[in-house]
C-alpha cells in the first residue's frame, strides 16, 4: 500500500504557490524534500474500513406470508 504524506511547498511546485499544503506519495515527497522544494508535515493515515453488519433476519411478516403461500399450494 502506498504511503501518503502532507507536505508544505517551499517553492512553486506543480503550479501550487509557495506555502501550499498538498498530499504526495512517499517516493515523490522524499525526493523533493531532499531537493529542498518542500517540507514533509505529516503522514496521512488511511481511513478505517467500516465493518459490515450481521446479516439481517427476515421479519415476522415476510415469513408469515411465505408460510401462507406454502399452505395454499
């Protein structure tokens, strides 16, 4: 998984003015930081995935309808 960083520009970078805060991947951020074009502020944490809820049981009404249909057949 690719690590993302928030960086602050020290020079005009990709059309962004000096002092802009942008997100870059790890490789790009470290390369341009070494050239003094930007400063790494922080690592962006990936968002936590939502856990799926348990499967829902059919309501009493729908199961009652199914039972009456079976009785009719």
